[in-house]
C-alpha cells in the first residue's frame, strides 16, 4: 500500500469516529489546538524564516512572499480564528426540514459531515490552521497537502494542531499532512475514490486546473479572482475613490482584490483622469478613452481583461451604461466578487440581479468577500462553483445532509 493510500485509509477510519463526537468535546479539542499554536509561536516563526529564505533564493513572486510570511499578527489571527470557530454553533445534526406525509411517514432532513476532505494549497501557511479547525468543527477528517514554498511552516503548524487535539481526545489521524512535495502525491490523493469525499484546491489557477483535470473525486474550486468595481453614473465619487483604493491597494496579492475598474463615461474627467492621485504607485492599463486623459496609462491589451494580476496593476475601461458594465463582467469575470458604487437603488438592484458572481457588493469594497468578514470565523476557501457551495466556505459549507425516515410499518403499494 502506498503512503498516500495509507493516509486515506486512516482518514476514513478517523472520519467514522468523528461522526458521533459531541459539540462539547469538539470545542475542547479546538481550544487545545489554539493553545498549542500559541505555545508553538517561536517554532512556527523559525520554520517560517527558513521558508522565506528559500523563497528569496528561488525568486518567489512578491505576492507569494507576502502570503508566505507569518508575522505575529498573522499568528494571532490563526489563534483567534480557531477560538472564533469554537464559539460558532455546531453545524452537525441540525434539522434542515421536516415533513409528515399523508401515509404517516415522518421525513427529516439533517446536516451531517462530508467525511474526508483533501485540502491542497499554496504559499499561505496560516490557512493550515483555518482549514483544519473548520473541517474538525464540521466533524470532517482532513488531509493537508501544502506547497513546497511553505513546507517547513506547514509541518510545524500541523504538528501543533495534532498535538493539541490529541491531548483532548481527538481521534488519531483526524488531521494528517502529506510529508512529500512530489507532484505524484497530489495526483494519487485526488484519485482516492471511496476514501476522500471532496478535494478543495486553494492557490493559483495552474494548481486548481491541474487538480481538476486529474481528480476522480469531487473538486470544489475557484480558478482565479478577476474582480471588478463598476462606478455608476449616479455614484458618490468620494465614496468610489475610497472603495477603489481599498479594493486594489489594501492587499493586492489576494483573490478578492480588484483587477478591473469600470467607470461610467460621465466620470471620465472627474474620476478617470484623477486615478494617478487616487491610486499612487498603481500601473494603469486603459482603453482609448482612459489613455486620452491619463498620460501615464498604458494601452490595454485584449488579454488584460481576463488577467489576475495579484499586483499593483489595474485594467480600466470606460463604459456608456450599466448594461455595458454588466456584459463586460459576465464575459470576463471569474464569478468571484463584483461591486457597484451607486446612489440609485434601481441600478443597484439591476446589478445585483444580473451579475453572475458568488458575491455582489453594493457601495462596499470587494475585500469584504472573506469568511472572517462574513462572520464565519474563517474560511477554507472561496468557491466560484454553483453546486454544493458558493462564495466563502465556512463550517456550514463543509457539511452535507441525509434524510431520516421514521415509520410505523408502512409499505409502498
């Protein structure tokens, strides 16, 4: 038996034990995990420094280096995220619906764990704790497979989570990490039919496409985050400037930052021409009308509209009406997060209804498309699929359901 299959077998057995674990015990285990991360802070930072040095040596992209770094604030966030999950209601055993049929059958629909989650991710070692605690709260076993750039950090974090959990009675192998960076391990993991119930890849488009093409088990995915802000004809321009700056600049290397700005033609001089002031240090790539009023702008190419820059680069397009903005978003967007800035409720309603995306914001930054900001405690990823889960995935999205049928001897005629 291969090592990966052995991990899958062990995860399956652990998942069966997790199904009957009560809320109080799960929460005690999660609290112990949080304490273990806090107590392992020095070891985590030392391991992270090794990863950062290796990243520098291999010329890792700036956006990836940002995701890789574990500051004290990010470790605090890891610990705090686990404790927030403790305070959330248990998503397992919730009655979703109940009906009594004319023949007297009582049919109840209740939430249950998915089972075994394979989590394949790049760069961000802090999501090791997020994903593990979310899966455990929803009574799922998890198999972690991080990227080689965060290998040392992920190993230390996972050890702390396992040690903390086992100290309070966590079933053995409920949390496991693949200890090889060989790509064949990923291929084998995503083909463990009957052992792994769902795979969640979190990283660049290349990783997600590779996982999706190789998988024989269900994959929950988002390929990339090509997000937009549309500034409507009836928009408060000061509000628009603040939202644009936040959505692009606060943290450009994440999937809910914007890559394209759409502006109504009425604001060509009042907003577009002032973009260098609104977005200092951002490279603007624009259409003909943008270039005509922004001397420093570069002419946009056809591929720019579909590009996830993850950097201080912004594609800008001037549109003549909201229909043109919506058509552009539905053609070039990645169904992740889209935003409109407008004082018109009619325009807002039209945008919310016709834009096809997991999250649609009105007069708010796209940066709010996040499990923590949505009150989920944390997220295991953001899904742009339409089946099972969509948008930020918290504990409720890591469950499925079963039907419980209770009778008194009824038979079907």
